């Protein structure tokens, strides 16, 4: 939707009409209209940023970055990535939010794993919360 379309709608006209009636003069009404327009533009910008961020999946972006780096070097996705508790729950919440099936399990050392794009995300509770280890293969 273009900015011009938004600014020419009836909703904006109604908002501007209310601010003109509330303000006490020609100069005050001009300033009131500018403030209303600034608030509308700020709200539209905030909404645009929120919609953009929703499709960029910021909660799993660090995992994907590690997977891409590994793929460029090795020609395949890694089998495992160790992560801290905060990253683990971000991946878990991403699965819940987007209604992806949760494929949880445990590795041979008893640590919890969660499948994501063919990679097992391994919970390392002994690491810092935002820790993301180097991806590796089962060898």
C-alpha cells in the first residue's frame, strides 16, 4: 500500500478533522495536522517493520547463519549445533508459533535435541544462554 493511498483515506480525514476542531486557530490547526500525520506515519512504519521482521524469523536467524556457513564450507547442512538455553527456547518457541512439528529427542550423552531443517539443535545447559557452538557432523 502506498503512502499516498493511506493519507487520502477517510480514516485519516476523520482524524485530521477532529484535530482541527480541537485546536484553536489556523496556525494551531496546521501544527495539529502535522502531529497527527507524524503519528500516522510512525504507526505505519512500525507496522511495516513488524511485518518484515515476522518473515525474517529473528529468533532462529543465528542458527540459520551457522547452517549457511557450514553448508558453504561442506556442501551440506550440519548434523548438530550446540546451543545455550536461551537459543534452545527460541527455537522451541519458533516451532510452536509456526506450528511446525516438534521432533525432540536425546543424543547419546542424554542431552535434549530438537530437529530444525535436518540439523539437530543440541541443548547445552552448561553454556551461556545465548551460546551457539560450531556446527559439526556425527563422526
